[in-house]
């Protein structure tokens, strides 16, 4: 009996899909021999053959419709899952083999010396022990303490202290009347002399809408104004602590 057109096409697909991979019989290889092997079942091969006879597919490429796209996606996920399990098994085997051949190294540990050694002449690359001399800083760690020393109470921080600072700027750098509006902004936002050292020019510009020139002058010279009235000296042994004073 002569084969039907469907059977002829089906046989051609099976012939093309013969797979030499162990455990596989007929596969569709979307990315060639080194890509995933999608093992279609007889019904799925039949769908492909029918699509070829209806001019909706060819021997080399399956039909592109929702049904066959779902079939290919299903087999792709199954293939990835199978490969992942194989890789994990191989990895476990390699780790087990590595542990079996692992050796234990004995390291001699000597007790640390209680003194810091200086530079050895035999080692030109060793660094000498760094010694830091205390340096005087005309400042005080506590800003509130300094403000109180200058005679300001807590009610003066947003009033008299700011006024005195503005007059100091006028005498040394910039006219008071030109800065009066910016000091009004500080008072309106309750930014007093106790916290002025914690804000920067960008904050005053963006949050308080202060002119950039005024913001720069007020923040740049504030520490100098604070220190000018202090004669107390603080000795700092650590460079990091020196930077943290303000």
C-alpha cells in the first residue's frame, strides 16, 4: 500500500531528527549539534508534518504558532533543568574527589611580641614606625562650650550670635547690609550659631534658597570667627581626631 503524503513527510522528519546522543532517538536541534536537544514526542512530530503539508512549515524549521511555540518552550525548559542537574552532580563529584586528596598543612605560630620593633637595616623595604607629635589646635571640641565662653546663652544662638558674626564678616570681608537678607533666612529657619557649623553652602542654597555667594561666605568663614575669640589650646595625638574637631 502506498504511503500517504502525511506518512511520507513524517518519515522525512524522523530521518532528519535521528539523534546520536546517548539515550536520544529523535531530536530537534534549534541551535545545531552543540545546542539543546529537544526530544519531541510522536504527536508533536505529527503536528510538524501536518504543518509542512499545509505549507505552514518546512523540514528544517517547525511551524511558528502559539501551540508549537509552547511545545518548544516546554522542551527547552526540560533540557535546561536536565543540564543543570548534571552540572551539579559533576560539581559534587569533583568536590568529593578534591576532599579525598586534600592534605592538612601544619603552620607554626609564634606568640606576638609585646613591643613594636623599629626598622631593620637588613630589610630595605620595611617601613619605620611612624610617630606623631601632638600639635596645638586653637579650637575647642565642643562648639557650645566655645560659644558660652564668648558670652552667648542658648537664646542668643539665633539672634545676638548671628548678628555678631555678620558684623565680623562686614569688618573683614563683606558689607553687613549685603548679607542682612541671608542672615534673616538663617533666623527664619532657626539655624543658629550652635548648628551653623553643621551645614554647608549647598544646603543653604537648595533648602533655604540663599544666594550662593552669601552661602559660601557664611559657611567658609564661620570656623575662623569661632576660633578668633578662643585662646584655649587642645593637643590632639591622632590625625583623624584632628579632622573631627568640626
